[in-house]
């Protein structure tokens, strides 16, 4: 079967590789000059079954409300005349019940565990080294009440077989010695032994190379403009380099999937949420963490990516605006200096922002559409 994969992020490239391995003729289209140049480029790098809670929860509406007038929150939600945002927000609020939060979290947990196993299998069969670290992850809390709530919330994951350890400050330092200087600031943490970290960009680049060995063709610097539909079936993708016909299409354009899907008469409830990341070199610094994790008080994630320390934070409902300024990263640097005073060269960070595709309920959209694309991936 001839299949065109639209998008060369980690999802698109992995899909193309697996389809080609099964014997299909696969072409991948992306507007960038290479794979993983957008959302997959500088993400948190944490493979986190122990942190899969759906955003939509009974507490989420009050968090959104606070963000309307506060600038220091990890979530930035602003009122603006954007019908797509309002529609997405209404669907998000509909998922903020305890029952739906439980259901959506369990869907994400099953998918996270499955994806982790697939990642290991692909790495084993291709020999890809993307710096996977299987040390687990630490989710840190600054006060006891927040820690107690976090451990109570983890009951759902523990009920379904995930090991989550309630760690006091001494145990946190034992697990991650780089936290020694910050011990007095911690009430404790949750330790998830199955969680990992790795370099998503490197993995995707190397997997794209492996995919070419299975016959996958890549069309770089090619913009996807629309899908051509005949008799309820997508027959071609119209691109800046011409028309691509295929038997099936995989939509893996992340936050840009809705606009392309709309050309085929398909509505996808995905909205872009801007995330920020900074990366600092750790050469000459002995205090960088070896274990990934999250400071739950400020929702700043950290992970060692090769010879660098990656920090990520903030969920900014800014539409398709990817601009950023140094001030956007100041809270991350403050947290990093508190947790890991000698963690890296904080005076020379590399800044990045990208759009993360978010669904109102949390899990990615995987499955057929009413217009036959054969399959659709938006994650």
C-alpha cells in the first residue's frame, strides 16, 4: 500500500518506520529541512508513565481562572477573540469531572506504557542510542500538604500496577545527590522507578535514517496545503511541491493537523499550547542531575540530555505564536539555580519555544475519520 505520512516529528517518523517495516511504500512530507525541527526538537525528554495525569481535572477551572490575572503561573490563559480557543475550552471544562479525569488518565497510562515498550523495541532492533536513562524520575514538592495530595492522586496509578514511592527529603537526595544543596527547600517527592529520559531529537533523527534503509522517502521543505477528497476518501495531498497521491494518509502535523484536516471536512479538537524550554551546557559543572523530574511547585521539568541540562515549563495559550523573550525563561532559571546551584552554565542558555498539540480530554487522537484517511495521528 502507498502511504503518505504528513509530518516528520517523532510520531510521524516512528509511524513511517513501522509502516515501512511492514512492507508498505511510505513517503513522509514536512515543511522543515529535516526531522524533529518543531515540537520534537527541544522537549522535556522525559518518558513519564508516572506523570500521565490528564490536565482536565476538578481543580483545573480554578487554575485557569487564576491565570487570567496572574503572570507568575505555569499556565497562561488569556481571554481573546479566538473561536477555536473558546470551543476547545468548553470541551476541556466538560472533561473536568472526577470520573472523566480518571478515565482519561488511565487511557494515557496505557498508552504511555505501550509507547515505552515500543520505544525500547525500536531502539533494540535499530541500535539507536538516544541517551535513554532508566534511573526513574523524581517529582518534587515544596510543602507537605502538596506532597500528601500528590501521593493521594498517585493512588490511581498505583492501583494499576505502577510503583510510586513516597520519598522524604533524605531519600530524594539519596536518589539524586545533585539535590543536596536544595534539601531544606523540599518537603519530599514521589519516585517513579519506571520513568526515563532521553533525547527525542536525536532519536527521531536516527530513526529517520533507519527508515530510509527500509525504503521510506522524505520530502523536506514541503508545505502541506490541503487534502483532496473524492467520494468520501482522501486521494491526494496538495503540497508546495505538487500533488501526492496515495492509498492512505497519516496526519501527524501536531498543532497544525486541524487546518489540514478541515480541508477534507474533518474537525479535530486540537489546540496549540506553547511550551518553553532552555538548555544549558554542563561541562565544568559537577552539580547537574542524572535523574529527570519535575518541581511540582512551579511545574518546571528537568532532564540531563547528553552533555546538557534541559529545563521546560509553562503552558501558554497563545494561539500559533511561537515568539519568545529571555524574560519568559527567568522562572525556569530561578528554579534551576535553587535545585541545582552548580547544575550548568546558566549564563549561556539556549532558548526555544514550540507548540504542543493539546486535546480537551488529554489522550491523543488515534483512529479513522469519517473521511477515509485510513488512520489519523495528531500527537
